[in-house]
C-alpha cells in the first residue's frame, strides 16, 4: 500500500478556519482531484461534513470516513472507527489522507509521501498543518517547475512534494 498525505497551507502553517479552507485556488482543487481520483481517500467526520453535498462522497474515489460515534453514517462512504480500521478497509489500495488535522497526525508516522500546496497568504486560522521533520522527510526535486510560484485570482501558490527518507 502507498499511503500519502495531501493538504494546502499558508507559510505560517494554517490549513483551516472554522471548519473551512480559508482560500479558493481552483488549480489546487484540480490537482487534488488528479492525485486522488481512482484511489481511496481517508478523512475525518468533520472533513466529510465540510464537503458540499453535491460532491459527497468524493466522486471516483473510495471514501473512508473516521468517526468514533457508532451511530454515525456517511451515505456513499465506508465508516471506520479508528485509523487502523481505515487502513484495514483500504488494504493494498493507494490511499490519500485528506484531513482533518487529527487524521493527518495519525497517518504521518506511516505515510510515504506528502503533497503540500503552499498558499502565499497571511490569514487567521484555527487549524495548522502537521510539521514534517526534516530528519524523516526530504523535499523531492525542490528546484523543479512545481516549486515556482503560480498565481490564481491574485493568490500566489506553489506545490511541494515531500517523501519519507
């Protein structure tokens, strides 16, 4: 199994505010779709509930939602009670952990790759990105074209790929 993480963050590490992503970068959303389509995605209950109903479950992906609430259901998705249960459900499928922070933290020790979009904004938030320890992670191809700033609707952003050492 390949276990991957994907998120967008500000330089200060903000990934969310009030249960939402505090920016809109269509190119990042398109990249997210390209990376995750055809694969399993694992997310927490709050992330599931933050998705617009028209894309819930995320189309073209096996959706696995974590919730400790035994009464919780996620129509169109599988519900796991723990991160270990989610990994057992997906088996050998390539898997992308898409949030929230607690799920990213649970996956970080066993993940192979992290796809991070750096969004050049200074916005307040209540959820920060996990920290990638440079002793365990290295940036892949830091000088390639994905490392250059791009602009969308006045928002600068760039992609970074990190792989486990």
